[in-house]
C-alpha cells in the first residue's frame, strides 16, 4: 500500500496503513481516480493500430 499512497498526496500515509481505517470519502476519491486513469488508458490503447 505504501507505493499507492505516493500517487495520492491528499491522503496522509498514516491513514493508508492497516491499523487505521480509511474514511469512506477518501476511499471514494482514490477509487474514482483509479477508474478515471484506467478509462483513459483504455481509450488510448483502443486508438493504437497494433494490439498490446
């Protein structure tokens, strides 16, 4: 989880570790960002002429 927290500076690293619960709002922000990134990557990949 440490590597993932570097991408999301809005969430303090101490919240991302096991003993502390991440708030629902923080989890939603992270999840929404991940979905956005995946969607843009997929659309970029679809435009390429060759398969990955």
